[in-house]
C-alpha cells in the first residue's frame, strides 16, 4: 500500500522544514533571469530551480498555467520537471486549481493523481466552488494513489472574500464550511491527514476559524505578497505546526545563480524555523 501523502509530508517537513517553493516561470521572471520567453527558457528555468533546491526543500509547487501557455511542448517540460523533482526527493504539489463536476472532474484527477500519469504529483490544488461534493472523484483517486489535495478555502486574493466569506443558511460562511469538510476527511489520520486547505498568510487574525483540520495548510503570500515568516503564528495560531508556507518570487528572483537561489531559500527556511514554537 502506498504511504499516504500526509505521512510523507509530515516526514519531509520534520526533516527539511516546511518551506514550499513555487516554480512559477512567468514571462517577467524569465526576462529577469536573462532567458527567452520560450520553451528553451522555460526548461532552463525549471531545471535550475529543481537542481538548486530539490535536496533542501520539502515541497515544490509548479504553477501549471505557466507551462500550459506554451502548449504541448510546455506540458512536456512540466512532466519532466515533476519527474525530476520527485526523483530528487522533493514532494510536488501541482498548482492547477482544477474544479468541475462528474466525469470532467474525474479526468482532471486522472491527469494529476493517477500513479501512471506522466503528470502524477504528490498533491494537487483544487477549487470546491461547484460544491464540495464535486471534488469526490479527486478525493477517491487521491486516497487510492496515496496523493493529497489542497482545497481553496481562505485565499489571499482580495476577490476571494465575496465567495469565501458569504454566509450560508446555517450561519457558517463558505470558507469555514470547506475547513469543516476537510477536517471530516482527515478524521483519525496519523500523523497528518492528506487533505489540506489553502489559507492565505496575508489574512491576519483567523482565530474565528477552526484551522485544526488534522491536515496541512498551504500558506501562500509569504515574500512578494507582503507576509513574513514572523506573521505566521499570528495568522495560524495553534495550527502553526501544520502550515506549509509558500514562497515563489521571494526565492526565484535570485536566479539563475544557483548559490543565490539556495541562500534565499535557506534564509526563508531559517526565518520560518525561528517563527515556529519550540517543543
């Protein structure tokens, strides 16, 4: 039986620290690196990030859109990036934010969560805003494959509030409802459930939410979006040990120099470690 994602993530976080580094080869970053905005530049960028950091970060988070914009050749680079990162010992969280219903959701799940897929990743971001039940095909396949999901719950973008803060008839808002669903998925799982939430590090005090879902909390917003590692305890409270802080531009802008990429990642990792409670 495949070891569940939650157990593999817990071990990686304990051994390497919880830092997640994005692989976001958007055009402006390729230019900053002195690369062309083409497939060759995409491949050089992605390979450099993986070679520089795969032995020292817990998780890579490639943003699928920046590869897809180059068509089939870009997706081929994404496949290679995923395979090389996993082979080097890092976990891969595919940031694709897929969400649909029925057989379409099942097909999205097969693309990223079926073990023999070229794009098989350790976990996948998904959108529940066609109803949490629409994620069922991905949940089932993730369990079968030992993979995980990160469900958009309380995101860092300001537009998200109009949906996520909307209050249901039962008095609970949509974001809190998603957290409750995830807590139910993770019931009884040890040392950590495989079904996580995306919760922005820029959101300030979230003490009115129950973030104790017995699963990981992906925290975008550290670095270029304005949040710092020192902010994390105030945002996540008692759930801080399960937080996976995501940094993308804050690390990537230091490329293509491998030493500079490593130094930046290590600096963020040290700051995150210092912010975590001891014991």
